[in-house]
C-alpha cells in the first residue's frame, strides 16, 4: 500500500521554500497568519494554517547541507513517508532528498542519469512483497515525460515511459507532450498517473510490474469552463482516500478536489 505524507508533518518546509513562483503557472500567495490581535512573540508570529493544517516554524529543523540549500529554490511537489518515518522528495536537477524521521537530518541521494536532470514532481512510497529494503519510490518526471521507480537509496529499478499510442488519440500524436505530475497506487496494485502538465489532462492507469499503461483512463481538459465534473484544468495531485478506497484528484487552477472509484 502507498503511504502519502500530509504537509503538516513537514514543518521544516516553512524555512526551506521561497515564496516565489515554484513552477510555471503556479503563483502561491505569501504566507500569512490570520489573528484578531498582534502576536505576543516571534514564535507565535511564525505560525500559519488552520485546523489540522497548523504549522509552526522550527529553526532547529531548518538547517540544510550546502548541496541541498543551493538547489532548493525550484523545489516543487509532494513527499512520501515510509513506515520507518523517513520522508522523501525530489529536488529538480539534483536528485532525491531523504529526511530523517526526526526531521533533523537531510541527505541528498545523487544517482546518475535521469534522476538528476529531469523534473522530479511528487513522490509515492509503495511497500512491495519481496523487496529487501521494504519498498520503492515512484517518481513522476514531468520534464522528461517518464515515471521512475527507484529504491530508497535512489537506485533506479525501472522507467515507465510515454503511454502507448493506441491508448488514446492524444498520445498517438508524437508532437503532444506527456508531463506526469503525480502517481498513486490503488489497493489492487494499479498505478494511477495524473498527466497534469500536458494538454491531455488525463488520469491514466498502469501496471507497475509490467511498466505499461492500460485501461481505464479518464478526465480530459476542462478548457475555459468552470468546475466541471470529470474534467481538469491541471490535475496536479492524486491520493488514495483510505476511508472509502476512492481516488482524490486535486485540480490546481479550478481549486477543487474530485473523487473517483479506482
């Protein structure tokens, strides 16, 4: 089963990420604290969010080794959490960053090839029977149009490339891009992929072992229309909801989450 990490667990991010454009078309607002009165201390001022997503800046967790600090500016995407509590995320043009369970130690895994020159975006941890290290990381690469399956040490297990032309007319045209933004694994083992940074705006299914795409696929561009069930402007993230087994797909521009059965 995949294990995904909600952002509140990574409180150190408040010190890591610059509040500038992290990706074309993505313009986050500066962080702010909504309060009825002035904060009593600096510590109180460095709090953001609400409800279950309340984050407090912790300077003790915010130091970065130079090889990560020098590359952190374009950091963009999600984290994966392993059963041991370690966190993993991709750093564009650098590799994979591992954060210790206590959030104090950050290590850059620097494999060669695609993992250091692509656009790593989001991370999924998949526990698999027979894996000596307990599981693998599935990394969509929107820059190279690939899905990388790697060990927890960053060694590549396999690469899943562009969808087969016969899968959908969009992929039959070699001029059309493929730019996956996130992946998730359903309880039956099917890998779901959001092609959110291409014009297809599709959600695809794939066989993780065979490394090929398969039916079903769904979605498509919403165009200039407002929120439209089953369609997307940027299907940016996908996560399994363990409460009911559905797939939750976040649409960044339309600012809503749609849920689908696997």
